[in-house]
């Protein structure tokens, strides 16, 4: 039944402040937490109020948290705020897919500690970026600095090969018919059209990088996470946001977003960038492992490399289904 979790560790997918919760039997006994906090569930004896500790506190204090079932029910009844995740077309390209009208209330996800063993294939690294983050550039730079360790998945395209290009290096060059067949057979994680040619990245392309024991970096529209979040890929998701200054007037003292193009952005541009980051955070923030604020490409690259190096050494929380 949905009302219990079988494991002992869960990650919260919403913020909870017992001080604002009218339903709690005792506000003082409540355990406040934020989205992304890992909680150890101590007791699920009560179907409505579980007892849990925050792992980051060193497990000092147990308190009451709404049970999964109760949180889902109250969100469904509109009594609580929660993030509504609209299910987008799973195999959709980067374009907007219609909301199927099937809301999912984000409550908790069961997690487990995971450390990659040397015998395992490296985790997939997914970069998602809000407007102005220029994640492709960042990805290329990280790879160029260490091509033995990192690689991109080679995309497919229907456009003609240029004389300097090699099959399987820049792209897999395929016919429109072959591309369409692959698309129909769900071979692509994402695909889209550009200047009347088709482009897409296949699942196989990622596998072939990982089979060579390299870390595969992909930059994707966040919708692709729904396809990529599997035990096979164990994606580590980095959300890259440009640092956005408050407003144009104060910008002389601040650094411009995206890297060094002073004076290029209007207030409207900056507002759009802010909204883009907020939207991704709202819809996909719960799937993000690491937020990287990008001042400029060079420093973001240094920071990203440090994150990637830790990925191979340290223990992370992942959905329990990935390690079962
Ligand atoms: P080009 O033909 O100049 O190599 O690439 C043109 C454009 O195709 C790129 O700027 C990018 O927008 C798009 N593109 C390249 N690879 C992919 C891919 O794997 N998926 C999608 N959706 N678009 C791609």
C-alpha cells in the first residue's frame, strides 16, 4: 500500500514547516524540513504522522512529519501546497508536450546510500541549464580538458556530412527513414528538428561511452530526466544557473551572467533568465543533485570537474530502486 515506505531513509520532495501546519497534533513536536533533506523514518506506527529524524542533524532529534499517504491526500484535497508535476510525454522531444492532466503530488522518495564500485560503469552526468547557462559550452570544455575520462554521446542526424566530419565522431549520419524508425522504436532519449534536419541522442550512444568506462556527459532539456532516471544510468543531475545580477543599474558592480558579455542583457533578458531558473527549480528541482551557479565558463568548469571527481569517490543518496 502507498501509505507506508518499506525503507528507512527518504528524501523530502517538499518543504515542511510544522509551525504553519494546522493539522498537526502538536506543532512543537513537528520536524521542520526542506525539499532535498534526507530523513530517517523511525516509526510509521501512526498512519498519519510518522516519526523521523533529519540525517544532516546527526540524528539528534526525532519529530513528527506528515505520512506519505496523509500528505498526498491533503495535497489532493487542496489543503496543502505541494509541487505538482505534470507528466510530460516520456518520449517527447525538447518541445513542450501537453499536460496529460495527471497530477502527481511530490511527497517523499525512498533513498539508499550508494557508492560506485570500480567494477561498475560510471554514472551518467546530466547537465540541465536555465536560460543563459550555456551548458553545451561548459560540457565541451570539461571534455576537452580530459578526453580520456569524459566524453559526449555522439548524436544522430539526418543532415548531410560535411567534408571535415567523420561518421561516428561528430554525428552518426543516417537517412530520414532510419531516423524515423529509430524514433518510433524509442531509441532516442530526445530528438528535435533544426533547419529541417533531425537530430537526436540515442540511449545506445550513452551506453557505448560507458562501455569504454568513460564518464558520459549529456546536456538535455529537463524533460529527458524522466527517461534517464533509471538504475542503469543512475544519472547525477547538475543544474547550471547563470549568476543573474539584481538589475542593470547595479550591474557595473556585479558580474554579468553567462561569462563576460558586459552590457549585453537588458532588464527584460535578466527577468526572463530569472523566470527560466525558477521554473526549472519548481518543476525539476527535486531531481537535481547539485546546483552550480555559473559566474563564467572557466570557473564553472573548475567547479564541475571537482563535483565529477567526488562522484567517483564519495557516497550519495539515490532512489532505492537503483541499488536493489
Ligand atoms: P550542426 O548541424 O551545425 O552540427 O548542429 C546544428 C544544431 O543541431 C545544434 O546547434 C543543435 O541545436 C542541434 N543539435 C545537435 N545535436 C542535437 C541533438 O542531439 N539533439 C537535438 N535535439 N538537437 C541537436
